[in-house]
């Protein structure tokens, strides 16, 4: 690729120090702002609503004239994320050294085994030139241990070698940020869904993976999702799609992008030859794939107007995350059922588990879905010991709202319409056009689909369950002769755990309190997060003995709870009474041929 073919903004990334976990990045700007070009590092990455201050990983930054002299230029530090070049600089090269040892899907990572990065963690933006096309050159590491590394990304390649190292092009800075890049050795899977090439590149699995099973399952899920949004044309909004998977000892998460997703999972969630794994763990991985794939429509193309454009130097607030994340959470498992990856019994259990989890959280009575969405930056993404008492998940309750709205639409239309029809309408009006949804934009869409007769129902849903904090009455709305809703039978131990209202973990042989729930016995006894429980009624407590000791207690019994706080012993008396515990439900099929 000749210099004349390159755009005015050019990035070069090379894994310079595998042992020290450092990338070198060069930014070439052919025509800097003559009044002093400002350079800016994003403070967060779209899809993960927390200020992360990626600039903190920049160890050094220098600017040079791009002429033959390569003169060192001064850089003015404006704030944590921004620098300014001198006026009239002419073409420049800016070279940074960036530390990269974050194994999540949100940032950058480099060691002797693999490399991964989102450009938002490595690449400075030339402020005012974000809409200019840019190139990315990825250089191979020089280490002998990396001689078999390849590059996996959905970014458009224009001149690369057989391993994928070389030149890539992005339409603009936003496009550059929307294609994560992984390097290393991979196990690869490929399939077609509705005529579109799909790939999965997996790192971290020592044994050969079961490519046939993975391809079959993923093909079914992707095919079903494309058909959901485009039942007539079966047309996907991309020419190809890539799943980047990093399998580790313990980790879970995903981040959506326009034509790809970066996933983190446990190794035992991937089917591999000669390795035992649980079907439930694999199902969870498929659910993660389904969730992030659904985001290619809902979030990456259908967006809140508040995200257009993303402002990566500050929090971008919207009260609609219950729609974008919650509805996606509803559909991720539903698509597993529709694609016949799970049976109805399993699907109904997943729905009930989410429902019951929401009902066990005291925060559901304090925070609305709209506020949960708006406060995601400071509450949901910065969880602490009081989070269960103050916050409701816009993922979990948002999924429950989607189910409730689906049921209400079906009941109102006598099963002539469903939430699927609303999703297709949203896709036609806001996905294909890329016109963002206003904060109240769902109102007109719902009423155009169902007519004014649905106004009262929709206003009630908004008032009570979106902007209010009332429990969504799924048990009343199901009203189906095909699905049974019953109170979930509770064992004595399960009731005692709900009454106790405490979450805990194991810490060096101690049972350590992590959360104390409002209204529970643990709170009444004066326990707090961080306490180390020693005994109840003289019976020693450990993580392994918790069920046995708790199960030995009886209603009406007094308890002596011994615990340590800040290395000082405390003893509290508590009375085990039949206190109010949250309702819990179970769902079951009353028909052998129920479809959704």
C-alpha cells in the first residue's frame, strides 16, 4: 500500500514488549489543526457505562514533525485525557507507549500468549477530525514465541499477509473503535447463517474444541435472530460477523460491536474433546453469544438518540437501558428456545430464575427502571455492599418488563401481535434509518402498532413499572392455558436463607459477609459487610458448614451470633421469627407442544 493511498489519519500498533505488557502506537496526522491540534483519549468504551480513564495507561507520549528532520515537538497537557500540539505544526507523528494488562473485553491486554485491544484503549483521536477515514497498520511482534500468531478482527483488511498483519481501513474514528482486535493462536469455527459468513475465533482452550457442535448451535441461533428482524428478506445488516472468545479459568462477559463481539468465558463452558463440562455451563455460554449477537441490531444500529454521537469524554445518560439491555436479555434465552438449543422446561426455569432473583432484591422497591438506566454509570457499574438494597438491574427487570409487555400485547391483540412485531417496527423505523430513539420515542411506536386502545395499558406500564418501582405482576398477566404459574415450594433451608437476608463468601477459612439485605435477620442482628462470622449458638461457621448450621435452627428460636469486625469479637442475640419473605414462583408447561 503506497503512501499516497493512505488516509490523512494513520495509526500503527505493534506489540513492543510482551513481557512488560506494552504496546507502541504511532498516530500520523497529515493535516493537523493549524491553531493547535488537540489529541484526546476516550474516557470510556461504548457498551460499558463507566468512566474508565484509559489515558491512565499511557506511560509516555511524544510528538515529532513528519518531515525528514523528525523534530521533537512540545505537547501541552490540557487535562487527563487531552494534549495540544503547537500551532502550525504541519504533518506530525505522535508516539505513545501504553501499558496493557486488562483481561476484560473492554480494554487492552498483552503478554507472551496473546494480544487484544479495543482502539479506544490505544488510539488517540485527532479532535475535529473524527469523521476522517483512517488506517490501522498492525505489526507482528518480534518475539520467537509469537511466530505462529495471527490477527482476528472484523475491521476491513486492505493489504495484509497470510497471518493478518498489515493494513486495515476504517470509515472514521468511531468505526475504528468498533472493531476489537485479537492476536495469538486460535481455534477457528465458521458457518453460514442466512447466506452470511460467520466465524468464531477461540483462545485459551488447551484441548481441541468440538467445532461441529459449536457451529451447529451457533448457526441455529444466528439464523433465528436474523429471521426475527427480517422475516421476509432474511437479510442480515452485515456482510460477515466475528465472535472473538477468550476462554480463561474464571471469567464471564461480553461487549457488542457492529460486526463482531468480544466474549470472555470459562474454559469449562466450551465443549472440548476429552474434557468434562456441564451442559448448563455451555448453555450459559450460548446465551452470552445470543445476547451479544442480538446487540448487532439493538444497540449498535437501533440506538438511543442520547448516544448519537457518542461523547467519549463524559457520561452519556439515557433512561432507556431497560429497553436496550433488558429486552436483549429477554430475547437471548428466548432465541435459544426458538432455535431448539434448549427445551421449554429449561427456558421456563431460566425465566423463573430471573423473576425470582429480582423479587429477592430489596432495591427493586426503591429504584425505577428509568432511574436504574440513568444511574448506570454511578450505581450499577460501581456496585458496593449496599447495591442490592438500592439498585434494581435494568438487565433482569428489563427482561421481566419485556416478558410482561409481550404478554400484554398478545392479550390485547388476541395473539395477532407480539413483542416481535414491535421489535421489527423499531428496526424499520430506527435500525435501517439509524435514527436514534428519543427518550419517549417508544410511545408512538407502540400506539402505531396497536392503536389508541392500548394507550391505557401502556401508560400504566410506564407509570408503575418503568418510572415507578412496583413489582411487575407476571403471575397475573400470563393468563395462559399453556403455562402454569405457581408459588415455588420452599424447603426449610431455603426459607431460612431468605429470612436471614445475607450474602457471603469464603475468606481464608472464614465465612465473610458481603451483603446484608434490608429487612432480614442479619440486618436486625447488626451484621455488616466485611464481618467474619464465627458461630451461631456455639456451632462454628464456615462456608462448608453454613447450610448445616442454618438448617438446624427452628422458628421461634433465639440465636447467639458471634462474629469479628475489625479483628474485635462481637456477640449479638437475634430471634428467628416467621418474617415476611419475598414471593417466589415456578413456571411449567401444561402442553407438550407449546411454542413462543
